[in-house]
C-alpha cells in the first residue's frame, strides 16, 4: 500500500505524481487530470492507498481512496 501526491511543479509548470516519502517524481504530466489518473493507477498497482490532489498553490484540495485500501471516512467522499 502506498500513498501518492499530485502536485504542480513550480519550475516547469507540469503536474507531477510523487509517492509519499520519495524525493523524485514517479511521472510528469501536462494536465492535472492526466496526473491524477496516473497516480490512481500507480496506487492501485501498489495495493491501494490514498491519492492526495493539491491545488497549484500546494494545498490539498481532495483525497481519494484507491481500493483495496479502506476509506477512513466513507460517507464524506460523495464525489467519486
């Protein structure tokens, strides 16, 4: 199980996917949507976990649980 973050690289302007605790990005993408989809795939391949999507300013705007991980607050996540 691994958690991933989707963040904007301030230098290049690309969106990057980083595994929690990693120093390098797992991938770089031109749009946040593509980066989010890739992060969910990476997360599913590692046994599930959390994908945290950041705003361009760096604040977490959304968190998605990828199966088979357990969602700690299932009633609150009604968007997905």
